[in-house]
C-alpha cells in the first residue's frame, strides 16, 4: 500500500513521464587531413523508440564544427550497398537496421568494421557558405561494400577552418531520461520506507 501511495503522490507532484530511450554518441579521431585550424571531435545524440513503426529515430543530431546534421530520415532508412551488397543478414533499409548499424550490432556478414567520415568546407568560393557531409559507415565483405547513415549541411559559415577531412570511431551510450531516473528514485524511497516500517514493528 505504501508503494502505491508513493507512486500516486509522484503523479500528483508532476514527475515527468518516461520519454523515448535517449542515446549519446562519443566520437574519436583516427585520421585527419586539414589545411585549416582543425576541428574538435563531433558530438551527437538521438532518441529511439522501437514501438514507433513510422519513425523510431527522432532528434538524431550530430554537430561538427559549425555544421549540424539532422539524421532522422537517414537513420530510419539507411543507404544500402547493392553492387555488391554487404551481405549482412539484417541489411534491410529500415529502422531496425539503422539502430543495429549505429549501435554496431550488425550480424550475419563478414564485417570489416565501422567508421565515421566527414568532409568539411568552412567557406565556399568567394567567401560564401561552405558545405559539409558526414557518414556513419559499415564496411563488410571481401569487396568492402558499405552501408551508410549519411547527412549534409550545405550552408556552413566558418572562415576559421577552410577544409577538413576526418575519420574515426564512435560508441553509443544509453542515457536514462529524467522521468526514468525519478521513477527509480521513487521506487528506492518506497523500498527504504518499507524496510524502516518493518524494523519499527519488530
């Protein structure tokens, strides 16, 4: 009964609802070729709700220098190699494969590795806007065929870095949403209250 009371009080207090699972992406550099000042490693995050059949990925954003890539569409429908294909058994251009690719959990193929790659032009000709492309790449098979999640920012304004090409590794981490953390704390408090009540009755 006390657990129920605590949870009811939590609802009345406006504890936030648990949102879609939230993930952060950590990037490392393994290769850089630049004629500019150099850019810091990218940063990224996304929400993924596997129960949403239409678009499980949302708020999938990667930032690199002054470029911002909105990758929702491309994560929900990854680009697949066709001539030849990678041969991965789960390689279907849909959301589950996008999640398997970004979390590096692809199976059923001769996997060679995962790499991110980016090309960054801080300014265009005549000092106008530059452009940038960014790729999450899965490479597999004897031919090194590639499946990709890719995005572009075609209006970069960054005279401090005229050009940079970079590659690297990435890892994905699951981050509890505030609502989930609040619920865990409430359950812990309820459990502590029950233990205290039992001890008092003895």
